[in-house]
């Protein structure tokens, strides 16, 4: 039995076991960034990104995170690990550990945004199964660099935002989870303020009732104020 077939069977079984009231009670998939605190003297802070998908197997992910530009905290993407992967993420002990392909990039070419993409199974490689349905697992860990000299000043709170428009998850069949498409009329040619020709295009967007994204934060300051 292939892992693709096993993923389909697991979804069917999950659907039969869970009552319909539970299935319709909330989103199918939830992604959330933890709220963490950097204590005085820390130079790095690690922030888990958690995944809950009680009905769906996950075979691929594309996530995009941003923080405001500042002089105290940034993604640790200015350094690489011995395996060549960016220091800005840590997959050890996470659900993405062992995935055959992981790509890290920045869309704004700064230290304040981070795109993380990955596939459990890469074509023509060994067979790696997708993530099975689960609750509150750590998908990946984000790593931020902190300026230790600034920790002696006033406390600061930085929001770590998941950008909905640039995120997506895929099931073992390669289907996007929670993406809805609609048709729009887009102007192809303008003359002044008037449109001469139009075309119909299909655009996809993540449905927040199906996939819920919850941003997190990093507090630089007193550890007694919060964090996990």
C-alpha cells in the first residue's frame, strides 16, 4: 500500500469515527505561532509554530512570516547551519524533521520576513509518508536573533505574523487544503482611465473558516510576563 493510499484511508476512517457535530465545529486545519519571551542575556529565541489537523494528512507546506522592521529582533537568516539550511528555522524534533525538501527564502530581501516551504516526499527519492492527522504538534521552529545590549532597555513586544495570502498546505494527493477559487474580470488594456479589453481569470484564496492562522509574538524583557 502506498503512503498516498494510506493517507486517503486515514482520512476516511477519521471521518467515520468523529461525529458530524465535531467535524463542523471549527476549522479543518489550524496553524499558530507561540508567544515567547527572550530573557535578559539571550542572543537567540526560538518560537514554535504549531499544527492541528485532526482530519487531514499534510504532505506539503508553504508558510510566510513577517515582523516589523526594527533594531532589536530579526530572523536569524544571516547565518547558515552546517547542513546548509538557514539558521532562521530549526526542524529538530519537529513534524518537518526528515522531510525530503525544505526551502527558505525572503520575499522582501530583508531579515524581517521569512518564507518556509517544504515537501515530505520529493520525486524520485525514498518514500517519505505525509504527516498523519494530529493535534497541536510542532511543525517547525522559527529562530530569531536578539541584540543583547538592547535587553537592558525598556521591554518590547514584537508580533510574529503569518501572512494569509502567501500560505498554503497540501494533502498527499497534491490538493491545496482550504483554498477557494473565484473568477474575476481583469483589464488587459487601458486607454486613459477606460478599459478597452477585459479577460476572465481565476484566483485562489485561503478560506479562514477551513484553515485558521494565528499569529504569535516575542517579548524582549521580563520573563515573568509570559511565554511558554
